C-alpha cells in the first residue's frame, strides 16, 4: 500500500509594484515634481513639472506606460542638447581649459623631467625592461 499524496501548495505570486507616475525634473532637479498623464484613447502622453512648469507631449500606443513618456522626454532633451552642442551656439559653458597667461597649478612636466624615469633598464635582454637576480625571460627556464 502506498502513502497518500499531500495536497500541492498553491504558489503565492509576488505582487508587482505599480510603475512610478512621478519622476525627477531634468530642468529644476526637484524629486517627484514631474507627473505623467496618459490618454490611451487619444494616443497622447502628457508630462508636466509642478515646479518649473516644463511640459512635454508625445504619441503613445496601447502598451505605453508613464515610464515610456518620461524616457521619451529624456531622449528628446538629449537630442536638443546634442544639436545645440554641435552648432556651438549653445548656452553651455565651454570645456575647462587653462586660461592663457595664467600659471597652471599642479604637475607641469618639461622634457627635462623625463630623466627621472630613465632608471628602468632597456629591453636589450628581452626581460621587458626589468632585470636583476631571479628575473628570467620566458624562454630561459
């Protein structure tokens, strides 16, 4: 005679957390100030910042979520910033470069400073620039 089979436990599924509907603003850097509204019937996603009144609108499909509208906004902002950077007429600060006539602070190297690093042995013996007792080339064992 066999044993009775135990009743299988029903799997308890993990509850999926709902996706966020508020995000940080790219322009004013306030957390949770950007809210996204989706009109699936009209096929439009609206995004607006409560602090700086920045707005964005894009086309959506039946699979789109608030995250998709926000990521579309981020991509559009990156595209505009990239286009402004290529034209050179953007209002962004230029890359840091030393100012002419101003002494630089830090490690300034002259060609004469290279003498400090001349103590490494030349690669005449095939040891990769290093020598000494106990150091052998690969083909010498």
